[in-house]
């Protein structure tokens, strides 16, 4: 077992990307049951746009509960679900309330949010949108468990590196 698997409490160091609209509870639970880490995505399991921020949160809560009904394995959810950044604190509270084991930060790097998540014993994967040493060190200092570093335009590959690792 490698460090990524140990940190995330999974069998294989495979993380399924949170692809908006495509990753629903069934896919996430299937990946989790196969030993990887499945990630719900914005609009997970939906076929229509939400009419309000409240609906965004309710839909995500329902999808999280579906995952939990399908598997007892770890899974993850990003805390940034839309361009409306006012949803972030509400989403963080939802993730804590629902005891989601892993969250994805797309480079928000907010100390208060990291503190809340760490207090709730939630693992944080930080994927910096523009990887650089300053932000990587900040993510490490805030308590990110895993840091995702990608090159320009990614090309579909997301190399993962344990924060503070070799």
C-alpha cells in the first residue's frame, strides 16, 4: 500500500475525477467498492440546472446520502460547486454534517475552511489551478493531505503527490 492509499484509506491509488453532470452516486460507489476513491461532482446525478443555491445544496446532500447507501467505502466531494463562491461555506458545513471523508479544494486555500475540515477529521486534496511553490507551501501549511500538481492544459493527466513527501 502506498502513501496515497494510506492517507485516503483506499486499496488502490486511483482517484476518479469529479466530472460535472457525469459522476453520480452509482459511479462513485462503484469506484469506491473497486478500491479507488470516487468523487461526486457539481450537478451529480442531475439532468436539469438547479433553480437556487438551496437546491444545489439539497441535491448534493441527497447524492451524498445515495453514495452512503450504496457503499461504506471512502469517497470525496469538492467544496466548490459553482461560480457562486458564497456557496463555499454552506457546502463545507454540509460536507461536515454528512461526514464526507475526503474533500477537494480547487485552490481556494482559505485558512478558516481548512481549520474546520481538519477539526472534522476530513482529508483534503488540494488541486491548485496554477501550481506554484508559494501556493503549494501554503496548502501544506494549511493542512492539505494531498497536493495535485498539473502542467499547463493537463492533457488528461493529474499527477498526485503527497504533501511534504519525496
